[in-house]
């Protein structure tokens, strides 16, 4: 491998570590507890990671950061499901892509990823606690609010980045 390729790989790993830490800290510290978990805007960081990093790095950062947030917040039973759900969200948002950080494809991706998250955590709650209908009532509204809030936070940050001229999807321009 060339030295440039090695440096690029190292840079992606460093950014992935930073995104994992930001996801974990933002999720674990800035959240609102609800009946079966908490509402947070950590998915906004996951969307940003998926928008600026190559997919394997974004998936690793998102899955790891989300899982660590659950462990730090006292919800270790959710750690493995969160690892899978957040990884899936990052992979999906990366695959849907878009020509810019904020565009119609990315908006559609956030809606689709929000639906994946709501369904994933509903299934998780049913497995952990039983009662598919009661979990539908207990988990879905809070998870819908979380998904919408994260989408709005991501959109505001992405719009600000584009407004300041950071339109390239390569994170190294920051």
C-alpha cells in the first residue's frame, strides 16, 4: 500500500473513533428518560458519520458509539440490539447516499432510517419485555420523537456546513 493510502486509512480510523465517542457521549449525557429507554439526538451524529466517512468506518463508529451509550446510561440489555440497529442505520444512510450532505435523497434516508430504528427498538422491547401491543404503545411514540429530533439536528448541522462551503463529502476538509 502506498503511504498516501495508509495515511487516508489512518485518518478514517481516527475520525471513526471521534464519531464513536461523540455518539456515545451525546447519547449518554444529553438524553431524556422515558418509560422504556430514553430520547436523544445521537442519531444525528450517526447520520453525519454516514455522510462523511466511508461506509465500513461509519458503521463501526455508529454501532460502537451507540452500544457504549447504552452501557454508560445503565441499559446494558440494549447494548447488542443497539449495536445492530445503529450499524444498520449507518449502513443504510451510507448506501442511500446523496450528492450533498443535505438533499432529497438524504432526507428520504433519514425517514427510512427513522422507521428502521423505531421498528428495531420495538422488536427489541417485545423480546426483552413481551407484549407486542403494549410495547407498540410504550416504545413507538418516544422512538418516533427521537428519530425526528435527530433528523432535524442533522439537517441543521448539514445545512450550516453547506452554507459555510463544506459541501464535499470528505470529512478531512473540516
